[in-house]
């Protein structure tokens, strides 16, 4: 299964100033698999160590941080000599051992010839004790669930991707129906690698939903495992509320909707916990679209989206048959929520940054405002072919942006500084902008 982050790992391996690498990401997004696969293909040997529940491994780091001694004892534990430059050392679930985190500093300073990669949950790394974290002594990469491009690759559609990436793709693609079907299945399946792999090999919706349920249940178990006991009910309340919020016409997050009478001070810490765990994204409102865009954010007004559209669909209990249907009316409102969540995740994948949204009182709202280098780009999202947008028109009249996007199921069209781009071609956006 091909992941786009693989090329970043190759760049890290060949870097002259290589530091120990921490690969962050939400649980179940494929960090361990990717690191093992990378090691198999690019090193003579892989030495894998998992810190979760491994007292003997943690004891190696509890004595001192002499890297020569640590390597020697890790080699014994591995039953094979760990060779500099030729063995990839993988520390999995490193957040369970603060001393191991600290040791990365000394590996960088005293033994840079050892190639070390670490996998850890976003939450676990964030909760590491301050004194244990090797600030400035490690490299970071973040792995997310598979985007739509990677989903096409997993379905053996490299030739289709190559065709769509050609410079002459300025009209309705020949394979529109095929792409629409893939998009519908992506809404159902999402990008969790285990779920995608099961789909590719079985095409069985029932089996993929069982895996989705296991993943969702594991997240709930993490609430009790990592969060303070008093916060667990609040986490569950917010987590269960997200699909309901997204299905509303005005999806601004309101604490009082999660629990009647609740205010920010009651729930904001729990919400931040979910964000730190990578389970959801917070999209803030901006007052005006100037650079740097983050300077104009209203931190009190925001929307919340989930980390994966397949998990969103499953958590909302939207049956797969409804998404595959072309004429069901019961899906109308949530169809927009899934499309909007999908667009957010694709934008983050394209630019490794979270966009904003814009409102003008109660009269207009633009779904996303995205900074791409020196451009501030307003983005309107529609789940169907209707691309009419009074809000985007008002925004353009007020700020006169050099470029705007309408993302829907309408055919690809570029004119008058507006790109109308189908949802299923969003992964190719940067080429259209060029």
C-alpha cells in the first residue's frame, strides 16, 4: 500500500543533518506499518522495539543515557547486532517511555550514525513530560489517514491518476462516472489503512464496518486510558456531538449544544484533548482575509471536523447504501457535511495546514479560506452539481481575491479567476492553480 509520506522518509534517510525522527499521527493511521515497510526496503536490517507494556525495554533506558550501552543492550534484546547506518531502529509507542524520548538528544549529539525512527500517537507525544522532550534534536513528520489520491493508488489506479494529471485536463474527464463511484466508496470507507486494505481485498462493506467499529471503540477506550477520569464523560459527549454539529446548516461549534447550560470553561479542555489526539480538527473563523491569515482568527468562533470521513459516516450511522444511492432524500443534509469534511482533509493533505472560514454577520459564510503561499483563496463547497454561491459572490465583491474555488460535482472549469473543480479531482488542485 503506497503512502505519499514514503518519499519524505527517503529524504530523511539521505539528509546530511539527519536527526532521530518522530512520526506522529492519530492512532490506527498506519505509522508502524509504514516504518517497517520503509526499513525493509532501504536497510540491511530492522530492529523493532515497542515500549507499551515492555518493562525490560524501558529498564534499558532507566539507568543512564549512555548511547553505546543502550545500543549494546538493545542488540542483545534484538538477538542481532545493531549496525550503524545499516540497521533502522524503530521505537514504537515511544510516548510510554520518557527516558527514551530524552535519549534521542544524545543519539543525535553523540551517535548520529544510528538511524532511529519513532512512532507515537499525537496525544502521547503532546503529553510527554517537558523535561523529557529533546527540543531541537529531532525531526518530525505527521502521518494522517489516506487521502483520496492514496485511496486511488490502493485500488490500483496509477494509470488513471497519470492520465488525470496531464496538463490538457481542462474538461470533463472521460472517466467521470468511475471517479464518482470511487468518491462514494471513499466516503463510506475513509482512509484508515486497515479499512482500505480490507476493502481492496474483499469488497465487503460489512467487514470494513466491523473494523471501523473497532477503531472507534479503541478511541473511546483511549479516553479512559489517557485522560483524567473526571474528563472521560465530557470527551464522550463532545465526540458523540461532532456528527450532529456537522449536519446542521450553521455548524459553528456551540458548547451549550453539547450539554445544555455548558460554557467554554466546562468543556474546552476536553475539546482540546480530542484535537491534540488528532481525532478532530478545529477550523477558526477569520474577520478578514489578510496575510498572515492566522493573525485575523477569531479563536472563540470555530467549527469542528473529524479526522476521517469513513469514521464520520460510520459514527453518524449513515448506511452505505444511502451514499451509493442516487435518489435518496433522507441523506441530503448529511451529504453536505461529509463533502465539507472531505474537502478539509484534502486541503490539509495538500498544504499541511488547517484553513479558516469566513462569515459576514448573519448574511454570508464561505466554507474555507485557504492560504497557499502568497494567495488567500476563498473556497465554497457543494455536495452536488449546484455551484451557485451568494456568499462567495459577496466575498469576492468585498475583497476581490485573485483566485476563488468552487468545489462540487460540477465539471472542471477555469474562468474569471474561479476554478470550478469536482470533488474527485481536488487532489490535483495545485496543478490547476499553476
